[in-house]
């Protein structure tokens, strides 16, 4: 019987797809399509999702590169990730919380390795610097997104506070750690028998520490060449004189004390170095003008990004990807 006008005609149900057929359909996706999906994940540095994609089936693994086959491949290095609970001790469940500043995605990552290693520190990009629990406590660097570990022969210096880990094209991985108690920094490659120490004064050490924490170093070009740039140093000395702050105190890692205190932070943002000053009740963001004089000038806008400033470090995030970010918890953001 035909349906009367106004009667609702039920939509016929589609025949269910047997699970085996569905799985077979996904596993037979064209290789080019699988690679395009994988590349999209790598573009946003969601390497953990890339690893999950490769675990789906044999065909997808064959269509994509193994992130653990070459630890120097920059596609699989953490770049936009920040470790939020970097407090020197692992949580009771052996996990850490990371956030991708490019996508706004939070990730609680289970890391079983710390049962055999001490977690010493993390790098600004998200690598974990470990020390073997057994003497001589050799250094290890863990990529938390892939599980790949770079092993060093040299024992890790004690009291390592912050670290830089990078791969310079054509050379071995380089691990540099800064130690607050000795005011020295140490460098080594995996084959080194020991970390080579470099002694410096308080001014330079504080400056280098802020440069490391702010990410002001050239991936692939050596962090010291940028961190020790004469241009940056000159601007910082002039800025401390204008603000009437002693240079050592200007770069102190201690929290602000009295009302006259000012702290300076360095921050790499899109390949540019920002100078961020923090005082009681105010924060300023300065940049080097792209002119012949290269003078320091206030930064008018950072677009849709927001800069957070703590007492030891600062970071920049894409505010459009963090809907929970409120204006009163952002020290500096875009101007309308």
C-alpha cells in the first residue's frame, strides 16, 4: 500500500558490513592515501598518532617509514611539545602530561623506561634526558612520542638542570646540559667517554640558561652560536642599563623579590628572538627591528598567539587552539 500524504516513510536500513570486511577495506587503502594521512600527522608533530596509525595493520606499516629506524630523522622528533609536569619526579602511574602548542592537544603519556633510568630533566622541545640507574649512570635521551632512545657512553653530570639535544646534519647527536651548582655546561656525543666541561661566569651562565629554556638556539646549527650572538648580548646589556638592573640579577632564575626587580626572558618565536621583561604588575615584549641599526622596539602584535611567563621560563602557544585560555591568565597576547 502506498503511503498516505503526510505519512512518514521510514528510511530503509543499510545492510551491516561484516567486521572482517570493514577491516579488509581499511587495510586495502591505496598506499599514496595512507602516506598523505601520515604526512598530515607529521605536519602538526602528532608523532604519537603516526605511531598508532602504523599499528593498524601490516599494509599501513609497509606504506610508512618506521620512526625508530633512524633516530636522527627530524620528522619524528618532538618539536611543539611542552612537558607540563616536569618536576623532577615521575607521577605514581609512571606518566607525564605533554601539550602540543601547535594543535592544543594534551597527551598523558605512559613511559615505562623510568623504572630503569632516572629522569633528570627535559628539553624545551620535549625530549627526556635520563641517567642509567646502574653505575656509571650513562646518559640516555628518550623520544617520548616514538620510544626511541639515544644511548651515550658518558655518565651524565650531576645536578643537570636544563638541556639541549639536537642533531647537526652529518654529525652525531649532541647533548648539552647546564648545571646550576657548578655554573658550567657540559657537552657530549654518543661516542664520547665523558661530557666535556665549559666554565663560564655568572653573567654568561645565566644568559645561556635563559637562552636554552627559551629555545633560542639553531636546530642543526649549534645552540651556542646563536645563544652567544654579539647582537643579542649587546641588546641585553643596553636594556639592563636602561632599566637600571644589574645584568646578573636581570637573568636570575629566582622569583621577583621587591618592587624594583625585573627579570628578562628570551623566547624563540618563528625564528625570531623576543626579549621579554617581567616586573611587578607589567610585562613587556620587545623584538629586534629588521633595519640596519637593529634597534629594540616593542612588539605590537603576535597575531593569534599568546605568551605565558613564569618565574623561570616562558612559552608561546596558539591561543586559537586553546579555547580555555582566558584573557586574565595571559600575560601578553594579541592587540585588537
